[in-house]
């Protein structure tokens, strides 16, 4: 069983997961029950058109995120989080009791007030929801925890939306809806009582109750770390993208597929399940770590399958007359392809969003984390409002729903390219991730020997042009490799080496100044607490055997005494990227795509023990007889 599902059995995660799941479920039960009620029975309450009422509901629910997110972030940083979660769940019970009174009195005003207060309660819970995870989960559990939260949230949205429509359609539907929302709120509170204590991040914080100035401060916190800020923009873009699709499902089902309300439910179901599956797959694909390489992978899939959805959408439904039953809709040419595209969009959306949330949590300053997440929530809400405006404007200008999907796909590609240009780390990790999941199958042993923080030197045997990339894929800490200046300039790999801040070096007889400059850069990196990677053989092996280690490593640790971690790559010799001009390579390559390779890591040596001979012996032992 995957480690992420092990979390479900543990008290540090399960009560929180149930609390957030029941909260999302309840939000959507009430929201959709109200939308269905006002859509079909609006004349009981007002002369406004049902479409206007539905948009008013959407606006009232999202408005608190603009008004109160900044305050909610401060509260989440100042107070102990499990206690705050219980308070928000008690507040939910009060709000749902007010909703019951609104249904009983048949009061539209009270219904809308309840919806606004429900949005306010969700706003208060939002910063706690994501800020508490890093306090209860280890770094290698963050991806799995976020995957469960995201998949659970979208499944809760799906079944909550379905349940809300069903209960309000029953005889005495408002009564059943009232019972359901109060029962779910009570269950959520009972679940919250099991959430473990999560100490306050900034207990001495003085709360600024001015929402305008505090919103500006929260947004400033989000910009404190450039990578975190751009990740927040990426998350907000995901909600922009998702809002465009979710808001157009009714029109797509009716005008393109020619279906009825069951077709709308089907589209929502496949999209939500896709996101849930993609989120859960993240933990497996990233091997439990925050793998930024999945983000470009996700954005590529989101654009490609949205383009295919535009291309493959049926065109004959508009002339079909009345709404078609679901079986007839599915029998249309292109309907199954459209459903496949929506599932794929959801899966790749999960690949995109989960690592970004995990990165925001892991790299945010702990004392400001809740306020940074509050700033994220503000931007999410803003992007969703802009998405609604863009969709309405383009449809009013004459675009069809599939054409709107086309525009969104192209915008997604443009935004992705822009973000990855600003933060090459995403593309760098993508290249590395693709290498070890397509060309090779990498197994890693002992990677915990690399210190989690502080300076260190790693040394490894040198058997191919991609040794550095394979080690980067295995080690989650950034590594600055010292490499021959000619390999540094290798076409196609030059971008990766440059963006990873590799240190090019030349032999003394070729360029003494470049060699001395490389040793100076190594010393600076180690003094700054970074990890430096070295291939002490000095060149790629020509026959697959381990070559003598050169004395450069002794010079490095003598100047900057730090631990030295030996590593050995196994299985790369004879693969696609190994040297082809040695005597052992005169025949065709022996190892093709998906070759099984290993990285074995040994115990760190103290600097005084890290002589070239000792390190060579360690690497030889780790390497064994497998080249």
C-alpha cells in the first residue's frame, strides 16, 4: 500500500482529513441545494431572473475570500490551530442552523446571508487547512498528504453537488436539506476534536483588523520568496483554468453534447475523478518528495488535452432538438473522446497542483505561513472572478464553448512558458524527472546519508554524460556539480548544467585560471552551506572500470573541512548516454531504453579521513562488480 494511504490510519492526519472532507461536502450540499431551489422556484422569492440569482450566489460565496482572508491568515498564525479548527466547525453549525431557519421561513434574504457566512467560515478555515499540514507531516509525507487533501476535496465537491441537487428535489426538500447540512456540520465538529495540537507560529502577533492594509501586507509576504510567489501564481492559475471548465459544463452538456442535467453531472464526475486520480498518483511519481518536475508535465497535459477537447467536440448537437438522454449522448461520435480528454485534463491538473501546494508549504517562512496561504486564497479568488469575466465576455462576443476551451488551452501554455522562464528550476526538475522515468529506471539506496542541511561534498564514479542529472534526480537538495568545461557545454544538456549552477573546471595545463576559479567557487558554495558534487576520476571512464581518483578532493576538504559522502552509479555503463568510443563499446549499445540503474550511497567520511585513496575504495565497494 502506498505510504500516503498509511496516513489515513494515523491520528495526526485522519481527523483533519475527515474535517476538511466533511466541510467541503457540506459547503456544496448547501450551495447546490440553494442554486437548484432558486433556479426552479425563483418566482416564489423574487422577480430576478434565475441566471442572475445563481451568479449572485457565486459572488456572495467568494466575496468573503476578498474581505476576510487577510484577517484569517493572521488568526491562523497567532493561535493554536487545532483549537481554531474546532472553533470554525462550531461556527459552521451556527451558520447551518441559520440556513435551516431561512428554509423554514422561506426567506431569500436569510438564505443569501447564510451563503455569505458559509463563505466567511470557509475563508477562516482555508489558511489553517494548508498551514497545519507541515506541522503534522514530515517533508517526505507532504506530497502524499496534499494529494489526499486535494483528491478528497474534489470528490467531496462532486458528491456534495450531487447530494444537494437530490435532497432539494425530494418532497419537503428544504427540510431534508436542513437536516443534511446540520448533520454534516455536527459530524465535522466531532471529527475536528481528534485533530492533534499544532502550536501557534507567531503567538505574539498583533492582529491588524484593517482588511485593506492587511491584504497588502499578506500579498507582500507572498512575494518574500520568489519561487513561492510564482508557485502561488501557478496555483491561482489552476483555479482560473478550473473555473473556466467547471462554469461551462452546463452549456457544454446542453449545447455541444445535447444532453440534460445528467450529462452535466457526468462531466463534473469525470473531471473531479480525474483530478483525484492525478493527485493520488503524484506521491508515487514523485516517490514521496516535492517533485517540481511534475508541474511542467501537468501543464503540458492540461494544454494538449484541452486542445484535443476543442478539436474533438461534437458539432451536431445544436440541431438535435430537445435534450437527449445520457445513453444517447454517449452514443454520439466524439462523446467518449471528450470524456477521455476531461479525465486527462483532471489527471494532469492533479500533477500540476499538488507539488505546488507542497512547495508553498515547505518553503514558506513558518512564522508567516498562514498569512502566505491567506494571500494565496485572495489571489485564487481574484483569478476565479477574472475567469468568470473572461468566459462571459468571450461567449458574449460570439465564441462557442469549445472555442473558449481553445483560448484557455493557449493561455495555459503561454502562462506556463512565462513562469518556467522566470523560475528555470521547474524546467530543470522536469528534464531530470523525465530522464529517470523514460530513458532509465532508477533505484536509490541510502540517500538519507546526504545531510538534510549544511555543507557537504558528494563524490561518485563517472560513467556517462548524465551522471550529474541522475544524482540530481535522486537527491532533493540542490547540488552544484564540478564538471569538465567541455561536458558543461554539451548541447541539449547545457541548459540544465547552467541553471543548476554547475561549476566548470579545466585542467591546469589547459587553463590554470579557470581551474583556480572553480576551486574558489567550490569554497564559496560550501561556506554558504551548499552541497557540491564531484567526479574525482576527472573524466568519463573509457572502459567501464573505476579510474584513479585525482587529488582535487583533498584540496577541497583541506580548504573547507566538510563531510564527504561517497556514491556509486551502477548500470549506466553501456546505456545510451555512456561513452561510445572506449574499447568496451566497439559493439552496439548493450542497454536500451528503460535500463535499470542504481545509485548507492555510503556513509559520510569525516574531512580528515576523505583521502582520494579512501574514497576510491569506498566507491569501489559500493559499486561492486556491476558497471
